């Protein structure tokens, strides 16, 4: 077995070397404990609930699925499988948990049943409730646990008594307490209910998916199986109808009036003030922050923000501080700024990315001059203070005077998880992740007049000037995601590809996060041309700096938006790109979801020419370079029809190409060790063959 093959198998086995890393970190506000999820080793997918005692520095297991499920294997409900698909989670065991305000009562679902752990006594109990249990959450006072079962919102006393439904669906297409597809996939809202601070009431979503068009995901590899029916809100079609109610443990039911807008982006209910909601119009050019009167359901407009293109959803806001000041993030022309109580707290060079916690002060993440670095900051009465010191990408969890910083960097594999008390280090949470057998050698670049951020990798041992190398661009290149970040583990696959004999280049162009509102909005109505131009400019600028890049042999590969970009490259710029592998590409934007697509391209009825200009099938007659299309047949996000429509157009135009369907594969790439290994080996073999025939 070669070193490269061993690396690919290990990468799949370790879920890209993330197993064994502490996740879902929660801090006890009294400063005594840190709770987290972690697998027992870097090769074990089963996650357990752990606790770190800050007085002794000792870690202990509070709940182990191997013990709790000793009499059988874990079984996942359809809702849980959908949640993991939306979050791209491939772990097993305890993969999510929620606590009361003291981080003592911990609730989690395992194999569709409800478990409760007392973090102080260490006792874990199985509660006899209705099943299957989904998204259980204790109230802040630790007396009750709410959960969703069969689309109903239910509640049970923490001792297991009094299990009952607070709201039951009126039909098969209706649900209480669940995040709809658009919220989970595009808005970063994975939940559908929120407890009041006193633990006696809840804000709860009611969703009705009956207006949404039905799509059928079939399994041609198993013709006896019935198609999987999904409600998919494609661009220009109806969305799920979302309502909000305040439900009381006493049986009270108060509808919330937020008419006039389409999307519910966030709900925040804390002791700092009344419930806050952020809602968006269908075109996303107007966002309103409203307070909710939980007694009457009436809402009051607190703030309205408009933008000629779109208003951003920023994780963690709106929110109240503990003393009742409103926390927002506002998009100026060149910066995302933190605003507290109507006062601007940050300015250039900081680009605020998310709000992590709001207490007496505000904990947030931001980038400064370099978008590849993300730091944790605190904004308080003494101004803005940077908490993270690692030169890389950091995030944090906090309660009381304890902050847990998770930091990734370029010079070390895996994260550093540091515990701070009043900003001073007092300990660490251990990471059990395996160190990769491959060490990326990344050349960080700033390219061209737009100062595009890029990363270049050569084969291990390559000496400059020793010979020309075929170039492989490996981008995502679209909104919502960065590939060029100061984290070594982000480049493992790209370095492996380089070791197969390529100069691999990753470029983040306009539309990617971290560089401000104006930068992101340059893709409005023009995803194709803007993002493709930036890949070309980045390539040429890198070749000017490193002559070993052979511009006569240039390939490009990508997945999802990166797949769209790869196919676009060979269809529209065959003078630059000589071969492409397009994985799970969006090829026809009328087949992609409402929130994402209409945000960037407008409504298809209003802007049909924009959809035509950004679609790939009309370009099919132009194909003159090798193109491989890869698509999971079980993909319910970018459905297989995207690749099939482009393939059909290519066949009609008489243009040879390769189509590789992947049975039982969703929007996530294959994870089975042998399949994941051969999946990449096949691509590199195909690329070498395609680029070797360039004329």
C-alpha cells in the first residue's frame, strides 16, 4: 500500500481528521465545569458526553452510547438523518445536546429516545416518553424538557413524569418546533423552538409545507424501491408557510403577528428583554427586528434595515445584552460592524463575522486586514479586546468568566482548545484527533489587482525551476464559504492532489466571506462571470510569480458551487481551462432553492435573462474540452437533475463527456474508506489522461 493510498483511507476513517476533537462545548456559568462531546479516539465515530472539572483539570465521561445502547445498535429517525445532512454531520452517538442555564441538566436523543444527564451527580437516565425523540432541550430552570416527536412539540418533567403534547400537527404536512429546509440549509437556523428565561413558555414555529412543490428522489440502482418524496422550494416557487406561537406549560396558546415578511431568520429570548425576532421579505432586501409581546402576540418594530441587493443574516444576532441593550451587526459599504444599543462598536479594519455570546459584554468573531485569519474579540465598557492569540482561525464558547477558545493554525495539525478565566489561560480540553500522515506545504498568496487570497501547493520535494507542472485549480469560489483560511487541515486533500503531480491552486474570489459587504455584493445577478474571472485572474497572477505552473495544461475540480465553477470554466473559457471535474454542480438555477438563488439572482419571473445567463445547459454546444460530471443520486440539495440536464444538453449538441452517478450518495462526498480512496484516485487518473492529451 502506498503512502498516498494510506492517507486517503485514513482521511475517510477519521472524517478528515476531525474525530477526537471536542465539539458542542458548553460552559457552566459558575466557572466549575466545561461540557463537550468527543469521540474516544481519532478513529472512532461514536461521540460521548464529557466533562472537564476546572478545579482538578480532570476529564470524565458522563454519558457513553456504547453503555447506553449496550443492547442494540443506534437507529436514526428520518428527521435526525435530515438534520445531519443539513449540518453535513457524519458522526454517530451523541451528536447534539442542550442544557439548562446552569449547564447541569443535559438532554440528548440517542436512537430516537430521550436521555437526561445530571452533570453534578454524573447520573444518566432514560426517560419513558413518546418516540422517536428529536431535538430535546431543557428549559433554563432545569425542570422540564421539550422535544419534537412525529411533528408535535411535547414536554416532559425532568424526572420523566408528565409527558404530554403542547401542540400537535393538524395534518401530515404541518409541524411544530421544526426548522424547515430553507432555514436549516441556508439560514443557519437548525431549531424551531425557544424557551422563555423563566422556563414556563416557549416561542414555537408552526410550519405548513403543503404549498411547496413535490420532488421525487429515486434510486435507479434499486428499481424496487419507491422514490423518496421531498418538498423542495425551488427558485420562484412557494416556500413553507411559517408561523410563530407562544405556548405555555399551562396550555396557553398565543399566535405571534409578523405578517408582511416571508422568512423567519432568528429568535432570541433572554432575561435581557422580550423575545426578539428577525424577519425578511421574500427578496431579502428588507430585514426587520421586532420585539414580541408574549402575552398578546403583538410585535413592535424595533429596527428595519434595507439594502439594494440583500440584507445579511449574521449568526448570533439580534440579541440582548444582560442589561437590555440591543446587539446587531450592520453592513456598511466596506465593513460589517457591531452595533450595541444603537452605537457603532467596531470599524475598519474589523469585519465582524458572528456574535458568540451576549452578557455584560459581547463576544464575537471578526477578521482584520487578512480575511484568512479569524479572531475572537470582546466588546465591553473598556472597548474592543482581542482574546485569541493563535495566528489562525478561532471561535469560542463562554459563560460567566470562563471562555473556551478553539483555534486552528497553519503550523500545527488539529486545534488548540484553551480554557480561559477572565482572559487568563487556566487549562486545556484535550483533542484526541490523529495527526495526518501528510503535511501540507502551503504558499499563501495575495494575487492580482483585487488582492485575491490564494494558496499554492507543489508536490512534496518539488524544487522551483525543476520542471513545468500541470495546474489544478481546486476552488469552492462562491458565497457563504472560504477555502483559503489559515488552518493546516483545510489543505490536506489539496496537498494530496499536488503530490499526484500537480501544482494545486486554491483561490477565493469576490462573493466569498471575510472582505466586507461591497466585496460580497459584486456577484449580484452575475454569479458566473464574476466568480470565473477571479479564478482566471488568480491563476495568471500565480503563474507570473511561479513559472513552474504550466498554463498549457490547466485543470479544475470542485464540488457544489465549486462544481458549477468547474463546468463553467471549460464551457466558457476553454482557452484557459483544458479539463474539468464538476461534482454535484448547480447547472440550472431554477432547480435550486428559493432563499439562496433569489438572494443572488433575483426572482426568475422578474429576471429570466439573469437565470439564462448563469445557467450551463445553453453553453453545451461550446464544449471542446474533457468534462467529467459526478453526482450523488440521493442528493436532496443539489438534485441529480442538474447534472442530467447538462448531460442531456451535451448529448443533444454531440459533445462527448463523462457522467459518473454515485448510488446512495447525498450532497456529501463518499465516506466509506475504499470508496473515498478510489473516488479521488479515479479523478487524478482521469485528469492526468485528459491533460496529457491537451493540444
